[in-house]
């Protein structure tokens, strides 16, 4: 008995893969190829415009003429420009007041919507309307509501005999500032309310049941369950809301164009006014660049201050 | 109707008895030699123009261009673009050295791109000689350092527009031509609760028109003849002090007025005296509900104040031919052709008064006799005032106008936010920035 059959000779040698296949097996190459489109898109549509904007801020370019590098001359001028500082003040004031208003009313609305109400879905859909309507449309609506001559609010108050003259909504500085903030709050509430409603619905009912058993008052339940549990989403929503509000343009530009006498210019509207109609591209870019530190600060603040882990978990900070 | 005009009828009738009356008949011409502009073979021209006020404007314009194209066997294409877009499109065209051969822009447009456009002196001299000379506003916007860089095609002015019955009720036959009288009129209108109103908000057209009237009519100016900022002057302070008395007579809310606000307030009977272009009158005339107001309406120049001319800068159509055009002769010949009586007068008439002629001879056009109310616009281009007056037209004068330097100076005083002295100093600070690099 011998090994009758010789061990079969294994002839199939693993074929050397082609150059193309080897190339695609190369991890480094794959990473580059897969990232390239994304990086290309980002460079073309994000980094290049942003970089160009920052570069323009250091030139004296105008519409129609190439600029030369002038260093920080634009910023030096802005530092002494009361109109710019007024825009900085109003941007911060507008963002602060509108954000507080939006969150107070939005949270309240979210808590109401979180109750069991008849036709809940329909109500929620309706709440979203101000957010869905294009800003320019709502801005035009408010433009009419605030019109010095044809305001529906003035008309109603006069018809009801409550006033003799039209309400001064946007004809003097402070009323104009408050009117714009009111319009911004109206527009911003749905975003806050719906986002917070989503957050509210993730809170486990068992927590509330436990609290009820312990005899917690409604305020205690809100303070010690709802609010801490809502903190993470609150931080994110607030970050977004601050960015949207700080960079708002359409409401202000459509309703007051920054008037009366520049009192309601936001940094975004002032940058546009100086850059495009005024033709001073460099200076407009400088104003826009000046917004960046504020945005970074606001983002960091709301993100780190509000998103502290311990606080979220209901503990005190160290 | 007007687009029925063809070359044949125009020739056959010797430029008279056209569809819209008697085009060209009254236009006196002087002998002049047209410049020699041999049209390039197979030329194709592209022209950019602001959109029409009225449909016949576009029809006649297109018909004129097509007739020129047929006569010379070339192609002409006209694109009509929105008013806000013209400046940006001109800038892009000039910076990229590509795009339309001809752009009809506004006001200072050609001055911003003077190195990018062809000299028009030969054409302008010919037209000026033939048609009785260019009017002052045309010279202001068409010329740069004693040569022509553009051909102004017309201007639209902003006179005072008022209700005849209201003025009569207040004891006035018309708007007085002096400051004291004008103030008395506005105070009287306030007393009978049918107030005047002038835009003091960020309104490019109306806001600037009123602020410029106020400053110029008191002898003030943004810059002096050399282009140095001269706004912080005694004349300006006087004007602003006058405004402090005038503003309380206005209808409520003019600090927030945009370009459309006074049209609305006037049409609604909330305001009985304002300053506006001819569009307000025509919009009321064409609306059956507002027709009675249109019939009660009269338009007269704003008060001259201390000056001998009407302090109003008409919005001017200003044509330029770009150096990147491969067919400069054809382009210049086309513009010349459009300014000749056979083409220009029907176009002027088609515009029923929206545009007013830059050449003296066209003052005889039938446009100005059809409706006596629009006769006030006939001499719009006789007013030697432009945005940035009295200095040369530069980037700075354009920017200062677009950034509402004068308007906001006036509004700051009217609202009580600043004293006249402080407001004038602030305007000087802003203007100095814009004029810091004078061309």
C-alpha cells in the first residue's frame, strides 16, 4: 500500500493582481481618492470664499477697481467709526434680547405642546409656520405691519379709539430696535419650540413618576428634571439660534435698511451696505470679518458653558 | 403702436407725421458732419439697457436698433436688465473685459470705468452741433476732463408734486420758490392737517433728492470744484437749521420712508406735497380709483432757494462703449443713429415724459405739449447738478451718495439726534473717507 495517488500538485498560484487593483487596495490612495471630492468642494465653496473675504478685508478694493494691500487700515477706520460701533452694539443687543425672548417663549410653548392636547399634530404643524415662510415674505409682512402710515396695528388702535395717531414703530431709534427684535422673536420661536419639544419627549416619564411619589411640586419637577435633562439640546439649539440671530440680515434690511439714521444696522447689514451699494468691498469685508470673533465667542460660550457634563447630570460644578 | 415704425415710412414721410403724432417734425437741426465710422463687416453688437418704464419704450428702442441692423447688415441684440443690476453688471463687464459692447448705465457709471471705455468726443461733438448743443446735466455726466466718455440719453427728474385743491385751501396758488415761503406753505398744510412729506429714510432716489435739494438750495455742496470735501460749511448749517423748522410740518414717519413710501402716502391722500419722479403721476392717472387725485395733482420744480437753477440731479441714462468690443465703430454708429431725430424723437414720445432729452433741439418734441402737467420734466437736464456736486464725478461721489451721507446728516438733525454742527461734522468725516483717494 503505498500512497496510491500522489498528492495533487497545487498549480493554481495566486495571481499577481493588476496594477490598478493593487492601487485600489492601497489604503493611502483610497483615502486620498475618497476625500478628494469632499475636500475639493470644501476648498472651492467654503475655504476660497472665506479666505477671499478675509483677504479683501485687508485691501481697499472697490466694486470696479482692484484693491491693494493696506494692512489693517480698514479696521483702524472702523475702530473710530461710531456707525460701526453702533452696529456692534445693536448686533449684540439684538442677539441677546432676541435669544432670551425666543428661548423663554419657545420653552414655554414646547412645554404646552408637550401636554396632551386635542389635534396635537396639527397644532405643532401650525406652530412651525413662521419658520417655514421665507424670511423675506415675513419681513415684508412686518414691513407693512410697522409702516408709519399704513400699519394695521395703528389702524386697529385708532379704530378702537385707543389712540389718536399712528404708532411710531420704526421712525425713531429705540422703537425701531424693539420692533425688529419683536419680529425676530416671532420668527425664531418655532425653531426653538420644536427642537425643545423633541428634547422634552426624550425625557423618561418614570423620572416624573418618581418625583411625583416623592411629592415634588411642578416647579421642582421642572427645575430638577425637565431643565437638566433638556440642557444638552438647549445648548445646541442656543448655539444655532445665536448664530442665526447674530448674522440676521433679511429682516433688518427689508424693514428698516438700517435706519433711522443707522440706528438699526446689524454688522451684517452694515457690511452689505458699505460693500455692495456703497461699493467699498474692502471695508464691507472688514466688517464681516469683525463678526467672526463674536461668533466664535458666542459659540464657545454656549457650547462649553451650557454643555458641562456635570451640570447636565444635575450635580454641582467642582 | 410705435413699433410699427419702419425705415421706409420714416424716410417716406421725411421724419414727420409718424404714429405718435409728428415725430421729428419740429426738431431743428444745424448742418454738421457726422464722424467717419466705417462699420466693421459682419459686426454683432450686444447692448445692455435698464428695463423700461412703459412698454412702448422697449418696442421703439428695439425697432430702432433692428432698423440699424438691417441697414448695415449686422446683428444687434438688446438685453433689458433690472435697475439694481446695471451697476454690478457694468463692473463685471469692465473688470473682465468681456460681455456687452455697449452698456447704458446710470449717472456716474462711465466715470468709474473711464479707462475701459472708448472716447466719444467725435460723436458727441457731431450730435451737439447738429441738435443745438448738450444740456448742462448731459455735459456733467458725459464729459470727463474735457473729453466725452459717454453719451447721455436722457434724465428723469424729481420735482415737487402737490394737490392743487389742498394748496388752494391753505391759501397758496403754487409752491413758493424761496425757503421762507416754502416753510410757510408746509406750516399751513400742517395746520389744515394735509401735511407735506419728504423721505428722510434710506431711500436711494427720494431720500437723496430731498437731502440734495435742501443742501444745494442753501448754497451748500458735498465737495468743491476741485473735489475737496466741503460739506461742513456755514451753508450746510443754515440748511440743517432750516430743516429743524421744516421737519415738524411733515407727515409722521418720514424718517422711515423708503423710495416707495411717499408714492403710497400721496396716493392714499395722507400726504399732499412731496417730491417724486413722474411715475407717481402716471400710476395714479392709470388707476381709475386714483384718477381724481391725478387730476388734482400739479408738478413744479422744487424751490430754487438761493440759486438760479433748480437744485435737482436727474437720474441720467448714460451710454458707454467698451474697449473690449471688437466692433467699436458699429457701436458708436449705433448710438449716434439712436440719437438722431428720426429715432430719438419717437422714442422720447414713446416714453411720455419719463425721460427728458440731453440735446437742446429735442425740447421742441411733441412729448412736452401733449400733457401740460409733465412739461415740468422738459428741462430736467438743464439743471447743472449731479450726485456729488460740485466736484468731479468719482468713485467717492458715487459711494457717498449710495451710502446716504447727505440723507443721514439731514435725518440726524430732523430726528433731534444731532445738532446741525455735529451732523455736518459727521458727514464731513464720512465723506472724507470716501474721497480719500481722488482720481
